[in-house]
C-alpha cells in the first residue's frame, strides 16, 4: 500500500489553493519627467499606458486591482497619489466597472508626468503597507511597481532603511510581494532586485522599452 505523507499532502493542497487564488494587485506607475523619453513610436509613458491597458484585459473578473502614480513630491511632500483603490474588476464604480475605471486612469498616465525626480523608496514602503492593510486572505496580494529611474528623494528613506523596514514588517499571515519592473537602461534594477528579495517577490528588466508588455504579462503571472 502506498503510504501518504500528511505533510506533503497539506503542502500540495496549499500550493493548489495558492495557484487557484485570484490576484489582488496594487499597481504603482512612475510618472516622473524622464518618462517623456522617446521609446518606440511614442514615449516611455505611452508605452507604459499601452502595456497597462493590455494587461488589464487579461485579468479575470474576480481579480482585484488598484493604481497609484508616483514621482517626487507629487502631492505636497508625498511622492505618490492614489488614482484608484483596489477593488474587484467587476465592482460597480460610477456607473461602470472597476476595470473601466482603471482603464481611464491608465489612459491618463502620460498626462500626469511631473517635473523633478523619482521618490522610489518612500513610495515602495507606502505601497506595501497599504496592500497589507487591505490584505485579502483568499487572494495572492502583490505590489507591481514600474519605474524608469532611481530614487532621487534625498529627504526620504535610504535603500538600507527600506530593506530593513520591509524585512522587519514581514507578516507571514499577510505576505505582500513586490514585483519590480525596471523600464529602460537607467532604471535601478539592482535596487528592485533587493526589494523583491526582501518581500519574496520578483524583478524584471525591460532594457528595451518595447519589451515592457511581455515583461508585464510575465510579472502578472507571478505567484
């Protein structure tokens, strides 16, 4: 008779449940001025918009998503603003759906570019905390962060402080993965790799901005 290892069965069931769980994504998009750089037939910002809209179409109705934009001191001294809270794609919003509302916010990204630098580290920490505060135990909860630059907020936290804080605030009952996407050759892929490592996430590099859509699709499949 084949002996069944109870622990292995438990692990298998947990893995199957994780794979079947819907995604809950807080997407965080860089709107610093450097996103105006030419890329393909447009700019990095228009490529980001188009990739975001394409990815949005792939998410099932039970997936949940929200969106932030960030740069440097985008709202007072705060580097980020919330454009849409995290809600299920099929949720009713202003007479439409969350999916339609998110599409409107993605369409607006190229028009939101802000002069100045990139507040990458403060934004990352705030996004992880926000995602954890709204944690859904029945979903895979992640922060997807896309940037073409490096942290330029000298008044904010350092990379070491960010990593130490992320690691100290890890909650096994409410895990939040950061999926970092480095867009273009000037993005700080090394920092994104360390952030991903600290949160059990992943990092991607789209050195050629035209690769962003494929990279983003792959990032959204992360479990």
